[in-house]
C-alpha cells in the first residue's frame, strides 16, 4: 500500500485536489487491497479551508502533525498562489519531505510552492501555460517547460493547469501498476488515459494589446487580416515603418519571440479555431491560415502538439 499526501491551503483550486484524489481512489477499485493507495490531505491553516471557488474543504492532518512518511507528496495549486507570500513553515516541511519521499511534486501553480522551497533548482518542471513565464523568471535555476502536460525529473513530478493534475495522477498510477489499471480508472472518470499534445492546444496565443498604436498591436492586426499572405519580416517591417533589422530587434524585445515565430503561432491559433468551430476542409483551413498546404499544416501541428489536425479536431471540436 502506497500513502499519498496532498497539501491544500486557503485559495486552493478545488479541482487540483479532487481530480488527482479521484484518480487514485478509482484506481483502488482495480487493485487488491494490499496495493491500494492510502490518501491523506494536509492543511496549512486551521480547518476548514476555503477554496478559490468558495467551497469549504476539510483535511486529515495539519503540517505540525503531518510527519514525512509518505510514498508520494503533491502540492495543489491556486489561482492567486503566484502572488502570495512564502509560507516558511510549508517550505521547510517540503524541503524535509523531499529528502526522503520517493516522489514529490505539484499540480498547476503548486510549482511556486516547490520553487520557494528551493526544490525546482536545476530541475525540469512545468505549470499552467499562463504562469509558466513568470515561474521561469522567479526561479531562474529551474528549466521550465512551457508546453508539457506533466514533467518527470527524477523524483520530482510537476503538471500543468487544473485538469492536468488528473493526467499526472494517471501517469503515476500507470508507473505503479501498469497502463491497464490507469486506463480502467480513466474510463471510470470519462477522461483520456494519455492526452495527446501539449498545453499549446489550450492556450490562445494572440490577445488584445492595451494600446492601439503599440508595435505589437499594429503587427497583430496586420497579421490577422492577412494570414493567407507570406508575411515575411521584410513585409512586416514595412508595415511598422522601420528597417528590417530595427524592427526585428524591437519586436523580440517587446514580444519575446521573433516575428516569424509570432506569425506561425498566429497561423496555428487561427487554424485551431477553425478546426474546433467549423467543418471546413483541411485544405481550405491550411490556405486561409497561410500554411499553403495541408501537408505543411500537418507538419506544424505534429511539431507543436504531437497530433495531426484531424486528431486535434476530433478531440476539441465544439459540440463534438
């Protein structure tokens, strides 16, 4: 029997708690009693704890009484966790646990709690796509992988946002008891046993810029209005009224990516939207979004998401 502890705190995302816990609990139905997961919840403040959605959550143990004798320790995430101050008692407990526990890790923004405890230094990790850039800045010694659903680095396991905690739990079950048990639990929960692709399939890249005359706004508007066109750096610099070299340098400074990467992400986002919300043929989508051919679009989707456009459509079609 393996003992799993999950840490919760005020403002925790309730699905970060219930999702993984349900995976392990459902897995118990397909395991002999001596191989069941024993599930423990640990709270950082007096019970009950109020989750980010207003739900009140109880727990089994306080940090003072928790000890360190576990097989798996996971910390949940919360929408405001990145902005909260360090909980020194929790950080000290996590450091102590990490010295002996076979596997430890985080769900979603729980990665910030690991980072504040110094447990991400020199490690590969992930978190929700909207918080990954900030995580990389706050913990520069970590290697943050922005597009992974979950990451394993030695004894450390981390997952992306919210429902990715379910993916991580299923991966841990498969590691412990084989893919058949993980698949059986996934079927009970009506989720995919192994989700294809990375976080990019859920994270729209382009968003409204705050100032209409900003370089990003001007280029974004032109790109979205002319996706079927080549959109070279030379063309974009002309739209911006700048030399090619100055434009490229300024664009990277403001946007954090090259113009070519920006254009490709815009094409991918547009294609994703059409795949999700229309019945247009792949050839039509490829042309409208500037890929030129379905073959080129398939290649880009395979590189970015690990799936074909048809597989993406089957998984994410609106109303499908």
